[in-house]
C-alpha cells in the first residue's frame, strides 16, 4: 500500500548563506557535477576519476604520498582512521588540546588503547611549542604526536611546522588535523614532514559534507604494516582500504564509494587547482582583512590574538546585552544567514564567522556585516 500522506513531498531547502564553521557555500558547479548519472564504482571511467581525485588531493596537501585519498565518511572518520591505524594499545601519544577537536583526538587515543600525554593550552590560544618540547623530554618513549592545525572551535591556528619538526627530531609519527586549514591556509605535508593528516570536504574545499581527504607517509604505512594487533575497526583498516584505493585496474571491492559526492569533490578540487593554492590562501587572507575592518567598525572584538588568527574562522566575543540564540535565530530566519555558535567553554560567549572556500568572497562579507549591524542595533 502506498503511504497516503499529504505532507510527503520533495524537500526544498531554504536558500541560505553559510558563514559558520562548515559546511560552507557550495558553488553551483559542484552541485551540477553531483547530479550527473551514477555509474558503478568499479567502472573504469569511475576508477579514472578516482585516480584524478588522488592526484588533485596530492596537490591540495602538497605531498607526493601515494596513499592520499578521500575516506568515504566525514572528517571525524578521517580522524578515527589515523588513530585506529597508527596507535596500538600501549603506545604513548602526546595529544595537544586547545579546543574541541583536540579533545576528540584525546578521546581517540583512549579508545585505541593508547596512553595519552596531554599538552593543554587555553581555548583561543595556539598550541605552545615549548610545552610540547617539554612533553618530549618527559616522555622519551612517546610514539606519536597529535595536534589540530586549525582549531575550528576557537579560530586559533597552531605552528604545524615547528610541531612537526619536534616530532621528527624525537623520531615519532605526527597526526595532524587539517580539516579547516586545507585550501584556506598553507598545509605543506611533505615540507613539514607530517606522517598522517585528515581533512574534510565541506570547509575550505566548499564541497558537500561527508568525505574526508587523508594522506599517509611511507613511515606511517610501515607502522601500520608492522602492527602486532589488528586494527580494531574493519571499515577504517588501512590494510584493507589500500586494496580499494590502489592503482586503477587492480581495485577490489571493499565498500561502495559514494559515487556522486565524489563527483562533487572532484569538481571542488578542479576549482581549487584552477584558482591555484597560493591564490586561494591569499583570497582567504584578504577577505579576512575586510571582515576584520568591518567588525572593528562595529566595536566587535576577536577572541584570538592576531598572530594566531585563522582567516577562515573568525571568533568574536558576543557584545554585552546581546542574547546569543535569539540573535543567531534572527540572522537565520530573517536574513537567511548562518553563523556559528560557540562550542564547549566558549558556548554563549562567542560567535564564529566562517570565511571558508566559496564563502570567502566580498558579497558574503558585505551581506554579513549588514545583517549583523541590523541585528545588533535592534
Ligand atoms: C569540522 C571539523 C572536524 C570534523 O569534521 P566532520 O566532517 O564534521 O566530521 C574535525 N576537526 C576539525 C578541526 C573540524 O573543523
């Protein structure tokens, strides 16, 4: 029997301007790519496209790592893939925490049976390199260093280059979260010597959510192959995934890739390479400067000190007397503008204005400043 429900009809989403912590505005070109016909995931034409995605991702990550591909799940799954493969029970992991996502890394260390050594910094501050140096002195048996490059919960960027250099000096593997930095600020995997990094499709790449680009160095692969215990997750076990993402022609079934979302990621990466990484970084920086000037005119203050500020994620203190939830709700319902709320320790105290990917453009900034001005005046 068909369901006779008059409320059942196609879902037509409202048209929003996305200036929160992700997803960012998705360009029409990407949405067009995603509605093309679905083909089989072992079809040679699809495999060719997967090879192109891998190569385009190597460009985005600035790496030669052969093992660079999108995990068929959101950024959180990329995070989990790094930890379940590279941390064995009993492995000591130095985990840097300066916001929500560092906290999730710690949770991953615990669940993989690793022994965490926490290096904590205040929310809104970058990871303090000298504290990590001290942690290495105190823990010469550490095996992994884990940190978040761009902490989306606060808008602080940490010095990935110095942190990775410390890890190399101490002979440990590095796991880096670059979900919000990839495509927005420099992410130089090979130059910095990062062993494992994961990102997300919906932040500065401006694709739809649900895919997590990852990259692994040879050292990381050796560690996975030398494991004494099996990877606890079947789906995220690199040993098995390798057979699926290895060179076209030899591919074997592991799971069914999300075909149409991958068309979208392909298009997003083509757009990024057309613009050029350096130009994309410069655009995020320039748009941040414009937003900053407008916010300053309104008397709004940044949470993060200038030297560690992420251009693509602008955390500002909510002015006294302004009610967080109702202001954001007015922005959403009357202006169709989404900005981010504060998380964790900063909930109710800050707003997070994203300038990620396609959202980092002049018309969005003008629109956001105008809407904010009206809501704050009301
Ligand atoms: C968004 C984000 C994630 C999680 O990505 P999802 O796609 O939401 O799972 C992880 N780390 C950081 C820094 C993020 O900003």
